C-alpha cells in the first residue's frame, strides 16, 4: 500500500470527535491535508500516512477547537471592575461611561491580548461585537483565529444611561451603522475566509426600532448575519414593555429583525412569548454560563433547549475559559433543577463545539472532527496531576481539565498554538505594549467611582 502524503497528523490517546452519537475513540488520530480533515477516528495502520508534521501523541486528548459564539475580546480592560456589583450599576456607572474614552489604538492593544487569551484557552473561533472591530480583525488575521466580527451599533449615549437618559439619537445610530457596514464590506471573507462580518445591533433598548430595521436591511443586502444582546437586564425588559407592550424578543420579531442568521445573546429574562418568538423566526442563541451566576440570575436553558432553539456556549466578556464555562453551566443547571443529571458532560462539550458552530451558521465546516470539515482542533495535555488517572470519559475533560492544559491548536490546518503559546502572535510584545496604558485606565476607573481599584497608598502606584 502506498503511503499517503499529508500535511499534519494529530495523534490522540483519547479522541473526542463530537460527531454523531458523541463517541470517544481510545487511540485515535486526525489526518489533515491543507485546511481539511481527511480522516478522524481510530488510528490507521502504520504506514498509512506520510505526514510532513506530527502533533499530539500519548498523554494527549484531541477535540474540536472550542467555538465561542458571543465574545468581546477587547473588553478585558474592565476585568475585576464590574464583577461585584455587576447586576446593579457597575456596568452603567463604570463600563458604559469609560468605553467612549478608550482610543482606537488602545482597543487594538486590548484585542491582541484578548486573542492571545482565547488561543491559550483552546478557543479557535469567536463571534465578537465591540468597538474598533477593524483592529480585532487585523489581530485575528495575524494570530490565526477564526472569527465573525461586528461593529457595536447603538443610538443612545451609553455614558448617559446611568442617569436614566435613553434618548435615541438617530444620526449617531446611522453613523455607527455606516461604520459597521463599511467594516463588513472590507473584512467579510478576509484571511482566506477565516474572517466573516456581521451587523451588530447592541441591544433592544439601545437601538430605536428604525435603527433595528435599517440594520436588518443592511445585513440582508450584504448577505451577512446579525448579533444582538436581548432580555439581558430588568431595566431593558421594563423599557421595552413600556414602549412596545411586549418582551424584547417579541419586539425584535415585530421589527422584522429576527431570522435564522441572527445570534441572540443572553435571553436571561425572556418570557415564554419571547422564547416562542426566537423559535418561530429560527434565530439562534448564545448562552454565556460564566457571566450569569455572577449576576445572580440564570437563563431558562431547559425551556430554550426544549423548544429546539439552536444553542451554543460562549464566554461573553473578560473571562475566556471554556472549561470553566462548561462547569458553570452544569453546576447551575443541576442546582436549578435539583437534579445531578440536568446537563451532562458530553452535552456540555457539544454545546461549546458543534452547538456554538451551528449558532454561527458554521456547523457544516467546523465544530466536529469529521472528514471533509475544516481542520480546527485542540490538543490537551492530560499527563497532569489534576487529570490523573485519565480514564477518558467526557467528564474527565468537562469537569477536570483547565484552559492551561491546552497545549496546541490548529485552525484551517495551521498550527496556531504550540507548547501552550500562540505561534503567530508576539504575546510578550502585546503584553509589554499594554502595560504603560494601565495607570491611566486605573485613574479613569477611580474617577468613575469604581470600588474595585487599588486605593491611594499602594506602594507601586501612589
Ligand atoms: Zn455580551
């Protein structure tokens, strides 16, 4: 038999392909030619492949790269600043007032460090909505991630929301939408198709109905999907009810915005009628398990899944560990239902891979390790004390592994993380560039009354 020349052979003591039936293969491998998977399953007989390069091996688990279907890579600037009062005023008092003071080039530095963090955690695909998306797109193009990216479109002054001023400024909304459209025109399909664009309407109460309709029309004209936060806070639900007499998702449906190319994040306070609106329109759901417990309220994931709404896991902002996310989801669901079988490990892994890929409309290309799909995968070092003895169950990964166990990642057949470090991104340079900015950000946070910064008297910052 002639050996087949391939570009990359990834060997796995345990392979989790997340294909139909969610099997686990003891002694598996993934053979890759170009950006595609040729074979994923039990190791073929010696001599089948002549690989140009090998990864993995004994003591390594291999699974599809994690898909993060709702993220804000550059939001790390607010780490530790909105966590204790997250559900009340820190978001409005601190984050929303400071966002406008951060310069484009600062978002660029933050986006690059955010990308490094995602890569190190085993995330290979993100769906991001934030400021200065062109800088994130440039960082994604360099570092090898796969991404769909949207500019953050809204027509209120976010910095005035803490005063209760929700005035919609049409010109502001139109300008931001124009920038979002220009971004899509420039970046959709870039980096060999690794980068896609979306139109990102920020939330149901920060965009007037006319802006939502205009944004929908532009997304349809451009042939791209949309991304929105909805039913996230009690204030939002009250405002939509008062203005339109319905829930936030009913409102989005009634404006004609919802469709199967829309990713809706949160649904934390969605009513049955809201969830029915999501189901009827085919819209898809990004569930962010790490942020909800912090805010004291967990979405009704059972009611969402039982409606058949396509659902995937995501990190939202500031924390980007998919293993932590899976654990938070399982723990939350088991507590809420008082049932230790409420969300099982195999399903949690599926929701952060195939589930999230489907939410982004990418399930035909990524999310599982199957012949013909794009070669996006992660290699986890299971030769570690906290993972011993590694028997190979889904729980071994979902309840015991950590982001820091991810040793290597492949996106589009290209190795983008090796030895736990990004290959194509100069992480040391990115961190060094961030450091001089931190004192000014700290000062601004203090001025805004954040209780979470170091007070005066700190030896290093006075
Ligand atoms: Zn978000």
